[in-house]
C-alpha cells in the first residue's frame, strides 16, 4: 500500500513539475532586438508599452509607445483598451517590469506578448528610432576627441534608473583613486546623452563598460561584477 502511495505521489509530483514547466515556457516571452523590431515592423499600428516610470518615459521612449505598468492605478483600464488578438510589445530599462507585464498579459488571455531583451538600452544602443525631449550633453565628435586625446579611457554607459548601474559608481571611484590621471573615466547616462549611445551602436544592456587604449577598444564588459579585477588584468596586459 505504501509503495502504491509512494508511486502515486511521485506521479503527482512529475505532473506538477510538467505543468509548471509548461506554464513557464508559455510565459517565456523575452525576445531579441531583431525579433522584437521585426514583429513591430509587421504591425500597422503596433501596441507598444513602455513599462518604466513616468519620469523615465518623459525623457525618452520608443516612438508610438504608451506608458503604464503593473503598478499603474488605471492598469485594468489600460489593458482593456488593448486588442487581445494582436501582439503586444513591452520594454523597460532592462528586462524586469516589461517581463512581468508581458507575463500578466498572457495570463489574461492575450494571444501574443513580447518583452524586449535588454530593454530601452538595447533599442537605443543599436540605433533604433526613439523619442527624446532634449539634446545630448555629449556629442559623437566630443566623444571621439576624448578617446583620441587620452591614452587610456574607461567609458561607463548606463542610466540613473538602472539598479546595477548604481553599483558601478563606487568601483569607478576606486579605479579613479588608484590610477589617477592614467585612466580617463567617462560616464554616459541615457537621461543626459541618449544620442551618443545610439551613435555608438554597441550597447545591448546597462551597464556597459568599454576600455579604450590608444583609440582602440581593448575590453568591453556588460554588467558590473568583477569590474575592478578585469580592468586591472587588462591594463597590466597592455602596459
């Protein structure tokens, strides 16, 4: 009897895991920039949702996007205005709020909901068209001059609304204190200089760190983990 109960328990557990796996696969809606952009281009009036905060949206966003997320007070009203039979495209600063939003839309019966891998960083960082309400503080010509005028330049590209980006700042301070004028540090934020990020066409996520030496990229890193150690190793190899 115990064996039968044990087997039944195992069968139930397997069934449960299978169901959970299916549900997870159904909600695995994060897609690459190429797929996201291609699908939008195929829509006459694409349903694009910027899942960031209102302040972020006001500064820059994908053309044609509307702004709300799961925490919006009028969330139910906003999704009721969407067409469930057509694709919905979501994005945020990375892949947090947009993924949760796309998952919720699928649970609520939407046929297709896609979240952009890398979020707005990936979109603007690869030169896709976007709205911006101010000029960039740093131009491409100014950027290139910094690169050519300095032997070693470490560029930090991110956003003040990006949590991982904030963790980079104390690391940069440590590098600055240790290397002094030997390493020129340039910090570029989406909110201040979006066009230079678009012009570089090299950013997929925030933060992105690029190390130049004699005008050439010798190191590129996405994320902040082990940043100081990696910079130390690269500089040691190139000096």
